[in-house]
């Protein structure tokens, strides 16, 4: 075997054995905080939605009622669930607020949620739509 190749092989072996083990590398976008329904999502509904979706109509988003009216519930007038736990892209609630127009008028009517509010709801759904 060529001496240069042997030297290169041992050089790489020594270099690799001297490297510092820093442990597992964490993903850059590792969501370390979970979105809480009661403290993060419900306040959005309270401030932006209950004026139209209060105790009248077929969708009550008031505190104490909203969760049970959303998660796993068939959407009136649409084929699908209002919220599919773990899947915002197939949740009619998310598609009604994301500006896509996929399910008619964007909500809330006459205004828009902020990007942060939309992201909070999306993250809550994608994290499993927990009642926490």
C-alpha cells in the first residue's frame, strides 16, 4: 500500500478520535413550548370570535363551550371536521382563518386575525388540539 494513503488513513483516524462529543444536536425549530387552549387559544376566540359565535347560532366559541364545539365535530355546511387533532391543514377552523378562501369567507368577517394569532391556533391544532 502506498505510504501516503496509510499516513492519510491514520491521520483521519486520529483526527476523528480527538473530536469532542457534544451530545445530540437539537433541531433548530424544536417547539419547546406547547400552546395551551385555555390561556393561548380561548382568549383569541373571546376577543375576535364570540361577538358572532356566542351562545346563538350553531358554533358557540364562548369559554366552557368552544372546545367541545370544535375538536372532532363535523362542520355544518362542509364536509369535514372543524378541528382534526394533529392536522391543521385538514381542519376547517384553520382553513377559515388562514386566508386561503378554501371554505368560503375568511373569519372573522370584516377583519383578520394577526399572523401570530393564526399561528397560535395552527400550532395548537398540530400539537394535538388538547383541552389544556
